[in-house]
């Protein structure tokens, strides 16, 4: 039965309890700020937003981008939009057809049904395929609403709020950002990308704007792509070397 907009079904229970945001260690918070201060001039803050999509489109884009090169997920997103100009058409389409349309991304056979399931969940809970209502919620409430949908984790919820036209102050953490933060000692070696979100957010000032948090994510991601490479980080060329336990250990080893 269709649901009238504004008459929302109760959110399903989150799959697991959201960890409370831990209080930031003052030393780590100071280090996080100094890292931001040094990287911003290197990568040119404020960094222009790379997307101006509505939040539902950003959600689909984010689901496509998981473990996929930006160029490939961007092509798949354009192909999806060209074939189905309305997200309702994606919801109603044959799943195999969607899979063929997004064939350039990693795991299209998983992403096609997941995108449809997520769109269905939004439609069922809101009575409309529209996430604009999130702008009236706090970041925490908006993230919890999104993460109650199976298939949406902390990175995707933060991306929807930060990268879309909502421009809300949420901190996304991708694999580059996470790797650099671990090497710099901002998060422990056993803390995975998902749980790293609240830890890294808590180290930054609570009153930072959406642009500040976006810049923080972007500079750490860009540093991971351009200097702190996965296999062989260029510690000798890194402006963070004196702050970085990993870089200092690498320099000290023969
Ligand atoms: S010093 Fe090395 S390990 Fe540390 S952030 Fe820089 S490149 Fe990465």
C-alpha cells in the first residue's frame, strides 16, 4: 500500500548498535588539527565539491563507487541515468538489465539488486523517492536514518550528506583516508573503516562547517593517493613526517 509523504513507517532496527562517539584524546585532536593545517595549503583548501547531485542520486552514485575506480563508477552512473532518467524506473526495471548497464563497476551482480533494494526501502519508508527531508535533521539523525537501510554503511551515509547538494557537516572516510589516518596514529591498527568514522570525526572541532570536514576528508584522501601510497609511501617527501610514527619508523629502519 502506498504511503503518504510525511507518514513515515518506523525505521527498521539498525543492524547493529551505533557505537557512541568516543571522546577524542586531546593529543590526537591536536595532531589531527596540525595535519589538516599542513595539508590544506598543499592540496588547495577550500577544495571545490566534485558533485552537485541531489541526495538520492548521490546515494546511488556512492553505492556504485564501492571498491571501484572513480572513472568507472562515474561512467556507470551516467549510463544508468541515460537509460533510466527517473529513479522509479530503476526500481521497476529488470535487475539483469541494470546489471548490464553498470557492468563497468566492481560486482555489478551485487550492486544492481542492492541499488534496487535501497531505492525500495526509501520509497517504502518515505512514500516518495526523495531524500531532501534529511536537510531538516541533525547529521546524527540523518546518518542513523540512512544506516538503518541494509546496504548503507557509515561511508555511504556520510557521502550522501556531505557530497550531495545537502552539504551537511559529515565526515566521510574512504580507504585512502583510513590508511593515512592509521599510519599517522589517529586511529588504531585494528579499527576498520566503518568504526573509524566516529573516532576521526570526534578529533575535529564540533563546530566545523561542511566545507571544513569535506576539506579534511579530501586532503587526507589526496595525500593517500599522491604521497602516502598503499605499497610504498613517499615518506621522504611528506610534510607530515615529523608527526608520523609510521614514517619515522620507516626512516629509522636500515
Ligand atoms: S610520513 Fe610516510 S607513512 Fe606517514 S603520512 Fe607521510 S607518507 Fe604516510
